[in-house]
């Protein structure tokens, strides 16, 4: 089976009439990890939300295709079933629904009727993945993100990623607020997913995450589009020198396009 491809062409996205993304192009293939970096307000989180179909974001032009299927014609749940995954910057709390129940329901929602995962296989897989993320057994029966610390929520997002095994994952500032130990655990989980059947887009402000997850490609966003791409060394230079050299090189005077949500 050929590796999956997420292809974004000339994407324009607005919020309440204000254009945030202004012709963004990006292609991610299975087996690749891409990192998107850029100053605040350039549209990084807007990109993540638009891919997954958040109703606040209006797509005015462009296309998003996953394996030649039009993502923009899909409802949010259909995008997830097709193999897209979003780890959010601020995961929601859901009272009354345990992590285990949520994960089993999410897995079965992506499978055909009559092909649901068996309870024993689910429990065995869940226990294994939680152990890999240094998560105690009690996490399975805690309500989804309720009362979780910031680091616990991020680990829980990676647990969902590892259990659901999507084709393409978008990780929106998964490193935000993590101490070094939690960062290493989260990175371990992402690295464990590396395969020809898995592509990943990491949105981050900081090189430190990329010390543990080495990207195949790094992209810089300014003014609502990708203005420069390179290898892992690009992120290292951004950490050392900031963004001014790119703005000077490209003649960019004001990189801010508006709020990010």
C-alpha cells in the first residue's frame, strides 16, 4: 500500500472576514516529519484548525487533499475517519467519559461494523502504550483530561495518537508548557510512530522539541504563507539568530497577519 499524502495548495483562510492564511502550499508524505515555525500571529494554529475543519475558520480559496480525497468536502468526523489527527494546543476536558471508553469508541468509529477491536486486544494495547509514555494505569479510568496537568494532557494527546495510528497527524504546539522530562516522554511517543505509513506536521515555536524529534523538513511561516523551507539545520539557525535574517533576506517588513486561535 502506497504511503499517504496530504497536499495543501494555495490555501486562503479567514476569521470573521480577516484573512489569516494567504496562499499556503505544503505537501506531507507518509514517512516524513515536517516542522512549521514562525513568529506569533502568522497563522500556524490557523493552519491546524483549518485542516481539521474548525467551523470558525472560513476557507475562501485553495484545496486540501488526503490521498486524492477532498478533505474540505468532509465533515470533521469524516476527516478523522479518513486518517487525519489533530493534537490540540489546549485539549478539552470531558467529564463522565473515561480515557479508555473514549479511545475504544474512537478506534471503533474508524473500523467497519463487525470489525470492532476486541476488549482484550484493546486493553493489552492500551497498557503497552501507557507504559511507553510513563502513564500510570489509573489514567485509563480517569475522565478525559479532567483535572489533568498541562503535561498530562499532552501525554494523553500522544497516547491517543499512538492508539489511533492515523495516516497524517498535526501536532499543534505539543511542547507548550512541558518540562524537560515530559518533553522527552512526548518525543519518545512521536518517534515510536515513525514509519512509512505515518506522516506528521509539528507546529512549534521552539527548537528544543526538535532536539528530540528530528524533522525531515522545516518550514517558516510569515504573512500567512510558507516563505522558506529547509532541513533540520534551518530550525537550529532560527534558534540561534531568530527570524530577522529571513525578513531581511525576503524583504518582509511586517510578519504579523492577525490573531491565532
